[in-house]
C-alpha cells in the first residue's frame, strides 16, 4: 500500500520498529481511556499482536499517523486501521488512537479519519465504514461527525470500565454520504 498523504499528516504502514511506541501509547491510561483495552500489555503481547495483524489481510494492517514538522521530518502521533473488512457487505470497522497527547484537540484525528475514509471508499471499494464510541468520548464523537459519521444506535451498558457499565454508541458513514460531502 502506498503512503497516504493529507494536508498535515501522512498514513504509512506500521513496522516492527513502531512496537515500542505502540506499547507506550496503549499502556497510558489517558490514551486508552476510550479504547477497548483492559489490561497492561508487555512487549511480548504487542509483538504477538503485531505478528497476527501483519500476517492478516494487508488492508487491515494498522497505519501510523505521522505529522509533518517544520523541518519536513515526520513525527508519529497515533495509528488507525480497518478491522474485519467484510468481502460481501463491503463494510469495515475503523479504529483510531492518537497516542501523543500534545497533539490532541488539533484536528489531526479528524484529518486522519477523513483520509482513511477516502482510501476505504475510493480504493478499497467499501460501501459502509462504522465505529464504536464509548460513552463520555465527546471529543471522538465530534471528530467523527466532522468526517460525516452519523449516529446509528446504542448498545446499553455494553462496556464495563472503572467499576460500572457504560453505553457504547455506533456511528457509520455510507459511500453515498461520503461522495456528497467529501
């Protein structure tokens, strides 16, 4: 897969060298607050995960989100990926993590999601892209709405976290919606 470029970011294939960075992000309680992460991971867990996704479909390989710096170098700030692409329904779940907190609330996640949706609809011929967003993640919901995702429904009390049950919302975007408002 070629590197995908947008205005301020690029999305490139993840490499084994990215594992320490992924491990740092996924073990940060602030970063994984709204991710489906239940326990601390060590390097062996992360390496096993990487081997598994690397040997799976190339279209589901996590991509590293990098931000262009003033000196024209690139800084990794997070990752995103399509999950479980369905070959008949042409649908996929998408997941994103911005691991570098100093890059939060600057539109990088929105830009990455927009570019990934473009890739999904225009290159992978997807019909529908969906995601799950956990109760309380208003920053995420706002970013997804900016890309064009719409609320579909709620799985009530479907996530157990910090001693209580939380709702999980589903949001999606259909190719025709994307085409009318890219």
